[in-house]
């Protein structure tokens, strides 16, 4: 991407952050703060180009606004840049936090959530009252939400604590957002996590889905999974940080689940030598409770800065959370570790079309199996390029009323290449929009996540494979040293003939469907083995989505179509 394109993306971001028209002077000043030395005349030149593309629109003498089309392009157009931007957005808000706990004045970072149902708001209040939150301080207004009247609620984001620590001379490094398992009101370990530096989606937003959290269970009986953040600070600042956190509690800002000791693993996450881990409840936790029982809640994490004095307290009844259990739990594993171990078990023979592949196994009720197979057959006929047609019906290990559908995981391709002496590394799992050309619009790194990225997209219903309009399918990108490209092409050509889903073989330094690989490598894009499973779920069949469950011989599998 050229320097000029970078500037135009930053201009779109600035316009997107303003709710009214702004002029070239304001834009030039904000660009300067971001490190772009661009005068007003140059800004006007770039704005003219953006106008011509339909990304911006002039509003008289007041300035310009970003159009809906511009927002779409901003969200999907430069996905590799968005991965970096997700983390930099949090760094920016941390720097801008100005709250002083001594005077109780200044800005804090807030999440904004929109709710239409009063009953949903009552459920959310119940969570606030229990104390399972960063802060019981909220700003509540009635306003218009999609043409209806609803509640617009601002709550303190846990990243505020990072900002306050930084203002007091303590550097914090946001590491992960994820889910913490709670047992008898005590945090035990991070059951899932995503690195802030490895995703186009805010990590906590990735886990905001009906079937991923169990906040209500934690409130009612002390057991379940809640969103939380993990950061590290220098060990030399430990005592000072503890003092600040105690002072913040007096201001109604808390939510700290646990502070570790120097160099000590915390809740299953290793901590570097001379550093300290701190885990904090996710600011959006109370709103997850309403989603868990089917209410529609629009949640935006860490969106803006807000004056602390405009927040009012929801009275808390009793805080039942206990210190973390000091039990030796296994470290929270990254999906890449699991993937590499599965990959090394692949011994598929490309000439014989036989041998072990990696299989996803997803479970559903026996009564739904025939309908599910018909759905799989239909989607393969419509989109064969994106679907691997091999499947196998397997028994459920404990439940006789259920069956599993095994499909070929796309990581099998990594295993095939490695088995032929070519290093192939899974880089991102993504959401691929099938436009002209196709473009990745979301990506999560295998190296920074404990959960298969495609499972997150399915849980959040972000894919749309059968719905009308532009389709969004699950795909992954792998990277291979460019010296091995000719050999890789030979192998990939053979497995394509055996019905594997290989969508594109990139060139060195090429953006592959808008995804970027490291220098001296090329990218391979493959369709996910969970695409057919996602389609079953899209059709209203309840299915427990699993990934990378086992290895099995491909010759034991059937084809969804008749040869």
C-alpha cells in the first residue's frame, strides 16, 4: 500500500470518529498527531479523491463526513492494516485517559451498549449489583436505536486502569482478551484468549456471543466463564500498582480479578521474568448476561473517552468474588501449538489419495443427520470451490442420541506440504467476502489465539454462506518460503484434483485477497473445513461446532456427491 493510500485511510478514520462535518484544518491537525505531516492543501487534495470514490461527502462550508460506503471500505478494505490498528486504538485511548483518582476528575474509557428491552436492562443491572463488573458507574440515556426508543448505556472499560497506571508512571502492556473460568466464585484460569496484537476484531468482542459466556451462572451460583483482560507491568512497579488499584476502588473502579507475583504465571498464562500479570473483568461483562438468554444487545468495546463526573452508580448488593484459586492448572494453550501437533500427524499420500488427514468433528441430534447431509450436498453443488466434500458420520463418545459429522480441516494442507519437505505455517483464520475480487474482512492469528478463529466467526454468526447478497465464507491463509513455490504448486495442483479447497496461491510480497504475509514468503488461501458445518447452523439446525478434533484416514470417509 502506498503512502498516499495510508493517508486516505487515516483521513477516513478521523472522519469516522466525528459525528459532525469537519474541515481540512481539523483533519490536518489530527493527522499531525498521528505522525503525518500533511498541510491543509494536501488534505483537500486527498479529500477530493475520496469524494470522487464516494467515500466522503461535502456538507456545505462545514466540511466533510464519511459516507456509509466509506465506512464499509474502511472496515474491510485494508484488513492487514486493521490487525495493527486494533491494538493501536487501545494504545491511543490509554494515552488519552486523564482520570485523577485523587480529585475524581478527568476522562475514563467507556464501552457503549444499546438495548431495546427494559427486561434486558433489568438483567444487566442484576450483574452490576452483584459486582461482577469493572465498575457500577454508568451513564444511562433513552435514545433512538434503529428507529425505536431504547437505552444507550456507557460503562467503564477495563482499559481505563491501564490509562491510569500509565498516567502514574507505570507502563502496562495489554496482552490478551478472553474468557476466565470461575469456580465457586473464584477465578481459576483463562479458558480462551486472543492476543491484542493478532486480530482485526477487539479480543473481547470476539467472545461476545450467546454460547460463549455464562455470566448469569457466575452471578447465580459462582460457576461459569466471564470476559476478562490480561496485561503485564514491570515487577518494580508492583507495590505502587497495588496502591493505585486500592485507591481506584474508592472511586468505584475495580474489577481486578487477580494480581500475580513477579515472574509468576497467572490464571494459566505465563509471565516473563521481572514482569507481573494483572487480570481484570471485561467492561462488557454485564451485557453478555442479556445476550445469553436471547436479548439483542449492541456492544461496542473501548469506543470513546467520557467525563467521569457524568457517571452514576448502580448500587451493589454483595460482591461474592473470591481470590484466584492457587491450583496448578495447565497453561492456557494456543491453537497454533495444537495445530502443529495435529499437522505433524498428517501422512496423506497425494498420489494415492490415502492416509491420515486432520478432521473436525461437530455433533448434532441423530434426527437431524439426514437434513444436515442434504444441506451439505446442496452447498457443495453451489460453491464447490470453497467446500471439501469428504465427510464421515461418527458416534458421539457419551451421548447415544447424537452423531458427529467429520470434515477435512484445512490445516491438512499444511501437513501435506510439510510431509513433502515444505515448511508451511498457519497464519490467520479469516472471513472472506466473495466480491470481485474476494477480500478478507476479518482475521485472527493462529499464533495469538487459544481457539480456532473460524469457530469464533461461526459463534458470532459473522459468516453468510447461504444468505442473499454478498457471501462471506470461512478461509485461512498460510505462508510458505518463496523458494518452495514451484514445488508447492505441483502438490497443490494434485490435491485440487482430489477435491481439496485451495482458493489462491500468492506470489512473493503479494497481498493475497488483501492479506499480508511476511517478506520472502508467499501466501496460500484455503477454504475452511467448517464451511459446510456453518451452513448447517445457518439453516437452523443445532450443531456443536468442533475443530481439529482428531486425525483419520481419508479413505474411511465418503464424498457428499455421487461420482
